[in-house]
């Protein structure tokens, strides 16, 4: 498999005036390259893609793809938009860079039908050569793609080679692993252990921003079949994963964690509000156990 292992989905660091902190982004990416994570993802939900304009997105994609080009770390780029023509525009831009692939979720506001979602993936599939990781997340996209739709995508769309599965339904993860050729990436931070156990070979992780070494170690232990050690490590990771999943503030939590690490987070663009003092204290406690 070309892509496997842990892929943190990066924040977009910002200055106090809410402008993108490009220099800070460079430092953050360097941190993940040195941590030797398998891959990174930019301009995704955690990267506040919906709060960035096209000029900012293109500058971020160009800068990061240039920075990683000589490393072993893979780069995926989120290309989501409500409009398929905009998705295609982003996809064509990414195709011209050193990025390794695309991360694509269906339109998220208009609640597309299964047929509409299929055609959105098809329309992008037909204009790219880099692989696509399809993304199924009913919580952010209002649609839980049916297994039959995913089977059709797998069979008919050659460039869709990976799936990030974020329903939180471990049966669905197992069924898709057993019935498709798509390479499975866990997209639910608190189900990484279980997803690896049923055949996932990758993890798109918010928690790995904060604890990249612990997240990568969990993957390595599961790959080696050392389930007992992995379960113990997972117990340490779970409180952080659950905090990220349940707080509704996963972007702000990661940004604060980056600041606490001496890296670059900064504020999130409104309407997102910052963490409370209690949430900051909780984050500090959770970070003490992990690296």
C-alpha cells in the first residue's frame, strides 16, 4: 500500500489578527516531519478549510507540498466544497503540486442523494491521476454513504483507492474491509484500536497532532500483532480522543496544544470561540501522559 499508518490532519495556524501564520505552518510541518509520521493532511476540517479563501488555500498547499517533497512523509490535501466545479478546480490545482493525493468528502450542506454523491466522486475521479481518499462522515456531511454506493465507487472509479471511515460503526469498517479493495483508514479517533483489529491499515487522526509518537506507536504495535501492549497504550490515548470527539472544539483544542508545545496554533476564525480555562487545564492534564 502506498498510504498506511498515522496521518495527522493539521490545523492552520493563525496570527492574533486571524491571518494565516505561514511561517508558523512551516515550523509545525517540520515538527511532524521530524516525528516521522507516515503522512499529513492539510486544508481538512481540522485545518478550517471552510474558513479559508482560495488564495489562502493555494498558498498553504503550495508551501507545504514544496516543504515535504524530499521527505518520506506523504501529503494529502482536502479538496471539499459544496460545488463540484470548485472541487474539480481544487483537485486540478493539487495535481500540479508535489502532494501525493486528495481527500474528498461529498457536499456537506445540501445533503446529496446516493446517486449525487457517487457522481461527485466520479466527476473528480475523471480529472485526476493522483489517488483519492474518499471520506464518509455523516456528522459533518449529513450523509452516511450506503455500502452499496461505496462498492460502486470502489468498482468503477479507479482513482478512488482509499477510504476514511468516520461513522463510528465498527461493523461498517469491517464490512468495507472485507468487501472492497479500498484501503481502510480509521476516521474516528476513539476507535483506532478496534479499526486496526478489523483490518484498517491507516488512521487519519486529530489526536496525532498532539501525540504523534503515541499514535504512531499504537499503529506499529497493532501491525506487529502486539495487541496487549497496544491496548494499554490505547487506554492512555482514549481520554484525549474522547475529549476531542465530544467537546465540539477539536480545532481549538489542537491549536491550544500546539501553542503549549511551543509550536504554532493561535486563534480559530469565528464563529469558533476559544477554550475555557477549565478546558485548557483538562488539555494540559491529558498531554502529560502522551508524546
